[in-house]
C-alpha cells in the first residue's frame, strides 16, 4: 500500500466485479473509516462551522445516509444519470496518443460527454434528488469556473427548484458565457465582491446565504470538500466514474489499470475515479494539481507545493496560506482548479502514500490541450488537460504493456476565450472586436 | 471542571467579576466590538479608548481573517481592509498587551480557528492552540471567541488549553441549536456563552422575535449554567433594556462600525454612551 507502480512485467490479476448494489464510496481502508461518524479522514475533514449550521448539517447527514441506502433512491438516480445525462460515459482507447507518446496504453474516461460537459452533473443530480426527497424548497451553490453553477442551475430547472448561484466577481468576468447560460436556465447569479472575488469567496457567500435560510434551503456544494457530510457525499455520487472504468477496462483488457491520473481542484473528479481502486494497491493513483505560472506563492494552486495544514470553510486539510493562516491568492489557467484548499480524503490518501501528487504548469497544460486535439480530435477542458499533461510525461516512462487511465473530467468548449487569448489567435480577437462593435450580424 | 482547581486568575477572574457586578446592579452589560486594524491600528486605539471611557463592560477585539464565514458584509469588509493594510496577528497581540495595561475593562479575542491553529511564536516551529492561548493570555486577554470551532471538534484540547492559560473559551450558539449541542457547549465553556439573537450572519438590521429569543435564552441558561451575552442585530438602547431578566450582556458589533464609517469618532462616542445607558 504505497502507491508505487507495479513491477514491470507483473500483470495485475483479473478483477472481480464490485458487489451488486454497492453504490457508494469505499468505507474503510486499512482499518481507517472513510470517514468516521463525524466526518474525519484521519486528522482531516470534520465539521468546523458556526453552531447555527450544525442542525442543518446533522439533518443533511442523517437524510443522506438514510436515502443513499435505499434501492429506490439508487434506481432513481441511476435512471437520471442514464437518461438525463450520459452514463456510462465512454472509456476510449487513445490509440493515436499512445503511439505518439510511445509507452503505456492510454485510455480516456470521457466525462466531458455527460450533460453540461463535465463530471459535475453526477453529484448535482444526486444532491438535487436528495434535496427533493428532503422537501427543500430552494437550491444555492458556489461556483468558480461556472461549471458547477451551470450543472446546479441545470438540475434546479429539472427539479423545479429556484436556484441562486454565488460567483466571484472576477470569475464572472472570466466566465461570462457560463453566467449567460446559468441565467437562461433560470438561476439567479450573484456577484461576490468580497475578498479575492473568486471561488473561495463564493463558497463563503453561499455559506452565509445558508445561515440566513437554513431551514428551507439546500446548499449544493460543488466538490468533495467542506464540512461533513459533503466530502463523503460528493465522493459517493462521483464514485460511479471509477466503477464504470473498472467494468469497461475489464471488458476491453480483462484487467485493472496500472495507473489512474486525474486533475485535482477540490477533488470531486479525482476521488470519483480513484475511489474504485483505493483497495487495489497495484493500481497507482496520481493527482495533478495546478502548477500555474510558477510555484511561487500566488502564482499557482498546488496545495502540496507550499500549502500547510489548516481549518478553513468547514474542514481541515491542506491550504495555500500565509504565515498567519490567511488564505493566499491562487492562480491557474483553469478556473476550476483555482482554489486554495483540497478535499480532506485526498489529503489523507496522500499521507498514506496511496495517492501521489504532481503538478502541471499552465504552459504544459496548453501543450497538452493542443496535443489531444490534434491526435484524437478531443477538445479537453483546461482542468482535465492537467491530467493529460502529466500523462504526456509519465506514459513514455512506462512499458507498452502497461495501461494508464486518464479522467477527462470535462470538455473544452467553455475555455474558448482563455485558450484563444493564451494562443494569441489573431482571428478570434478580430472576431470578438468586430462582434462587439456590431459589425457582425 | 472542578471549581477549585480551575478558579480563574487575573483577567479571566476580572471577567467573572464583571458578571457578578452586573448581577448585583441588575443591569444588562455591554460588550462592544472592533476589527483590529480597521480602518487603521491608530483608529483601533481611539476606539478602545472611547469604549473604555464610556463604561463598556467587555471589549471584543476581532483579529481579521481572510475568510470570516460567520460575518456579514460590514465586518467582512473591515477584515479585508485591515489585511490589505498588512495587519498581522502579532500586531493584534501587541495591541492587546498595550490596551490591557492601560484599561481595566477585560478584552476578548475573536477570530476564526485557522488563525489560532496556525499561530506560532516568532522563531518557534510549533503552531497551534497552546501557542496562541499562551500568547493571548500573555497579552492580557480574558477569553477567546472562535465561532467556527464546535465543541465536538475539540482540537488540541482547546477548552482545557484555554483554561490552563487563564482564558475563557467562549462558545457561540444559536436559537436553532438543540439541547444536546447546548449540553456539549456547557461541558466545554466557561465565562459566558455568546448567543446569537437569530440565525444568519452579523450586521443586518432585523426585527428580533423577542418571545422566541426569550425561550432560547431560558434554555441556554438552564443547560449551560453560565451568563449569556446576546449579539447580532443589536443597535439600540431599547433592545438592550428589553434583554433585562433574559440575558446578562448585549453585544454590539457591526452597528458601531457603520456609525464610525458614516459619522466619525465623536458620533461613535455618543452612540456608545447611549448604548451603555450613560446619562451624563
């Protein structure tokens, strides 16, 4: 159990299928509960919130664990996943990319093909269904890049619930297209003008809304972090990704992968794909953080490259912070990874040596995006391009009989403005200018 | 806790004295609040001076944190401005040392748990509750108010560590909290309990439902067996008087920042004297 890659030539055994009806995340690893009854993953996690939120979190915890155990809840959610979104998403053998890089076989889990273009829809459908079972009358959420906000606005429309999305003022400017779509879906988007005016401030604002409206409102948190039960619940709803990968790869190759690579912002897509393989020590798990422009403070969002233990926004984990414990500014070319904290289960798994963390720079990420587009015809989100960037480094180091699965957590359409700017595309710029001036009809 | 072994000393004892005096005078006390370093450290000095001279019973000094989840826009903005000016935790401790030497009124530090958890003395590697509690007590504080540390998280023996250093761990509770949680607070708390008048964040003018609040305060007294201070949406002398027989102390925070921002220091002094019930 140390996350080291299996010795070359030693083939992992053919996996058994997971137990039928097993719907949620791994509940224990090496005798440690994931999490314990108060939401701790070892020293991480917990529930550090003002007392007035405790009743709501207790109610949510009790309701969640009751509903998730019910087969009818599971069936209803599975049907939504299949018919409203797109489950199972394909596991695609990237033959061209594999040939180009010359090493391990690369498979891509295409989460970007689900509704709203990213894995976020998995836990949004799960949580909206739970909210409706709990009789909640309103959804609120935070969003960074707008992908979680978009997915929440989507499920709010589907479940007929009013929805308020909190979004940092800086992010609203960066992701104006998502703001437009959220409003089209009927959501109220509130610009958060406090702090750094990015994701962390949107989380704070949503928590504050919840304190005012705690009885009737459901806070649909967007990642595997925050106070208990969110880290466990979001992981559970995302664990479908890894379950599918196991079954799909078993069918394609008759065995487990040798390595699974995922980008890590808060941790929802990574814990979603890792969970299935946590108890399979021969499967190496790699999380790729946002290396940004450089690893200097304020220039990146790699919590394990300069972060420190802290207790912020309701949970204990690693945070990028200054000497006094003030949360630092972060940067990433991908707004979805631009966050100072990381999910508590991932911090624990790193301590156990079960998940290895690396980072990819903005520069590498753009190169990865371009390579995947040219080699496979797939436009990957900038978040997921971090995982591709590391696969580009790692796959060539491995022999050809190894298998690497990369979680493509989202598709790249949303990133057109950022990419066009980064690639200094003159035609796009001219188009935007002409369009704004009313020259294009 | 055993009352003999843990009998408070120094500033912690002075806080207990404050409540004894209030009981004797059958008066509702007043705790006023500042965000340290807002708008400047010099202004914080003036504010504490005014508060001490106006007969305030306790002063809450908030050490700014980048992500103050329990605070509304007024205090959140004040914290951000103070941090933007480069205010450090060590400056807040030095400030407390200065004012507690000068004035008899007990002060309490309010902040968020990450500030406490990450605190360390210059040149010392060890961070955490014990280091902060030692420094805060050394600066003359009577207690700590950390709204995002619930009793069940009990990090680094927080309540015991506070008491060992002569600080009261003050817990914040709210009307929607059940008896079981109030009992947990009762086990951990000392000094007094800080009750919010409603759910929500600080600093919005909301009509307080007095009957419901009264029932909650009864429950808090019965279960916690400590004096209760009421905060959130308190901005008028009449509200403080209405707490008579229901609570021992009223807390005014955001309102004072708003008065200071809009009307300046001398208006603030008049406001504090009015709130404190001073007729002279």
